[in-house]
C-alpha cells in the first residue's frame, strides 16, 4: 500500500489544487495579453521609424488633426493621398494626380476618431508611409 495515497484526499488539497490551477491559468492569460500589447507598440515604433524618403517629412506640416502637404517638397508626382487604420482599412483616399505640383493640400482630420493611422503618399515611383497619432 502506498503511503501517500491518503494525502490527495485531504480537504485542504481538494481546495488548493483547483485554486492553484485557476491562478496559474489567469497568470498565463495576463502574460499573453501583455506580450500582445508590446507587439502593438513595436509595430507603431517600427512603422514610424521606417519611412521611405526622409524621417523628417518636409512635405508634411501640422499637428493634432490638421495637416498640410506641400506638393513641391514631395519627390515625384503625387498621385494619391490615403489614410488607413492600423488594420489596413482605408478611411480616407483622395486622387490628387490632377493637381499642380505647387499645391498646398489641407488634410483636415477633425472628423476622425482619436488613435493611430497610417498616412500614405503614393507617387509614380514610391509609396511613403508615416504613422499619425490623432489626439
């Protein structure tokens, strides 16, 4: 006969074992959720750090929810201005290929919800992408 067979039937162990299991499952859930948040922040940091052309975006002036795009500062003929959310859904798109290269384009985003968006400028040769934080 095994000496330890009666230990698992003790009332304290009947309570501790399910409690410990629940605590470990919740802990694992929170660790997974925290890692997902870190990956989202890394996505924002890497997207804003890897702009095509320049990091300064001389063609983009403004703040908060009102920006101006100076077509003369864009290298190449600007064809499309597009704003997408982080999931890739297009929330704003404007074909600007018919506008002059001396255009000063106003991008008014007051109607947009707060959050992070990708501003994409499509030229005939490149696609520029920058993360905008609307507050």
